[in-house]
C-alpha cells in the first residue's frame, strides 16, 4: 500500500506539516494543514500530484486538533462534502462551540498564573492565542474516532491507536500488515514533541508528559517498520529514536531537579533557567515542558509536587545527591 505524502507550509516554528492520502477507496486524507494563506493551494497541488481532486475526498481523519493539522478541515469538508473524524475529546473544540476557545485560553493563562509567570508574559500569551484562533474554522460536523476503531479502504485497514500526550485526543493510524504507523505529532524525527498542558477530567489539569511517555513506550512495542510523521521525512524502525526521546526526558528531568534550590522553587524560576529567551506568546509551551518533567520527577518520588490546586511550589524529596544546587548556578546554566 503506497501512502501519498503532501507537504504543506505553516507559519509556525515547526516548519512544514504532512498530510497523507491513504491508498484505495473511499478516498481518505489524514490531516489537512493550517488555515492560513497559501496552504489550500499546496494541499490541492499535492492531491493533484496523486491524481486526486479535492472535491473527490470522501473522508478526512484528524490526528489531533492543533491548527497545523486541523486548520483547513472545514474548507476541505465544504469543498468535498467529506466526513471528518477525530477523537471525541476534541469535538467541542473542533466544532468551535461557544466558550470552548475562551476556556482553552483561560486554562493556559491560569496554568501560567499558578506557575508564577508574570502578567506581561500572560498578556502576550492571551493576544497570541487570539490571533491563532482564526487559523482553524469551526467544523459543522465531526464524527468519533477512538482506540480500537478501524479506518478501512478497499486496500486494507488502519487501526486507530489513542496515544494521548502531545494532545489529549492524539491518535495514530497503524497498519499491522505493512507495520506502518502514521504518527501525527506523537513521534516526529527532528524535534521532541511538546506534551502541551491540557485541562483534566475531574482535576485541574491532565498530567500530559507521563501520558506521552506511556504512548511512546506503547509505540516502541508495536514493531514498526516505517513511521510517517506529522512533520518531517518518513523513517524506518523508530526504536532508537524512541529510546533517544525517553533518555532526553530523563536528562531534562534530572536537569530540572538540579536547578531546584534547597528552599524549593516555583515553576517560573525553572522555566527562566531552562528557556531564558522564551517568547511570551508561546510561554505555555515552556511552562508545559517544566510542569511535565516535574510530574515525571514526582512519579519517581524525587520531588514533592502536585501542580493542581493552590500555589505551585516544588521541593526536592530525600537527600539524593543531584549535583550543584542554588539559584546562582541556575542562572549561570540558564544563559
Ligand atoms: Zn500538534
Ligand atoms: Zn504539528
């Protein structure tokens, strides 16, 4: 089965995004690119190279609701009448239901507030989120896609794997015959995926990085021969890459642990030490990175950290020797 890759430009730091046309009928596209100028033409040209017109698409499968993947979904649906599928946890967001986007912005702002991020940064965050809002037009209809479902064409079936972490509703498509995985942003060759902080169900926030690490371990066990990622080139057996990513998260957690002074720290101290040049508009990514690694450290029993309600401070646990400590060192390392 030959999957056709369509590379679409984005205005984001991540570079281009990949959409994939599955072989066979019904005609199925996976992801669609962001809703910004120039991307529609790139998608149409990519499909034309595969001998397909946009209007002929039968189905659009979204790996997750981020703008670079779901932005054009509404236009694709309007142009083709195709059915659109995504994980149910993201349907309200994809439909643009009243208050959902405001809820996301309010949640990220509150995460940053609890993490100690200054108001100036948070103001820019709210403004940049307002600009992003227009990059995805709301869908009128979206259908569920969840663990255990199959996306079948007359050439074969792809199993849906729910792989939360990078997004709560992230899914991968797995072809067990060809041992090929369409990984969305859950596994990208050239960058480590951010486990973006998201609201919890019954808790203030979801512990996204521990979930992401579990998803990576699950993919490692699949025995993939080929991975088609949401960004960058296709790759072969991803075992080594996954091991590198898991080791990276261990190293980053240890680095953060070293920067916690004996009296404890607030996440913002750690964000500044780790990402001294963080862009205010994207500060929630840096906060997610620190908060996620604090979750990993808490699971290992190395810090006292909850990061749900109340004031967010983190303290080391026990007397583990983690090397140099102190705010001064943190500052030096952060340059
Ligand atoms: Zn994403
Ligand atoms: Zn992406």
